C-alpha cells in the first residue's frame, strides 16, 4: 500500500463533478487525506472516498398543509376545467381587467390575469408562459 502524502493522487468523490475521480491531496489529518483538489475541475473540497448515500425520504406533512399546497400548484388542465364555466373577455389594449379575469388573446389563447401592475399593465398566465400585457390604454 502506498503512503499518502500532500501532493499525492487519490480517488475521491468530487462535489462539483458528482463523480469519483482522481484528486490531489491538499491537506492531511493524521495519515488520511482531509482536503483534496479535483484534477478535472480544480474544485477544492473535503475528502470523500465514496459517493454519499441518497437523502432519506421526507417526513409526512399534515394533511391540512398538503391540501393547501395542492390548490396553489394546479396544473394548467385543472385550471382550464375551472375556467370553462367562467366568462372570458376578449383582450384589447384599451380594455380594463382585474386579477382573476379570463381573457382571450389572439396570439396566446386563453389566459388568466394574475396581477395588475400599475399604471397600465397586467400579468397573464397562459398555457405555456406568463406574459405582461398593456391594458387601460386610452387614446
């Protein structure tokens, strides 16, 4: 077995590369490597001989918190099901909209107004993105 000294090479888990790679020993603690530098990415970190084990399963949250999170993270399909029973306004720059209004945009399709941004803009969630649109533009 080869004696490990500062400057010698060892295999260690790289925290940047996320792989077990060749490292150069930077510091020792007794006869064992303490700090190493990755020969691939030059990242310096504590010596880890193997890839760390995966994290434990998260603990269960109370049902109340779970249902509250569910409502705020609806999929677009769930939102569209709710929207089918509500009135839709056609979008125009001169139109007036409030949070929660459903609008029909000629290019982006059906969207829901998420917020009013003073003095004359709205943030609208569409199926594939969120857009900022002009409103209340009187000429």
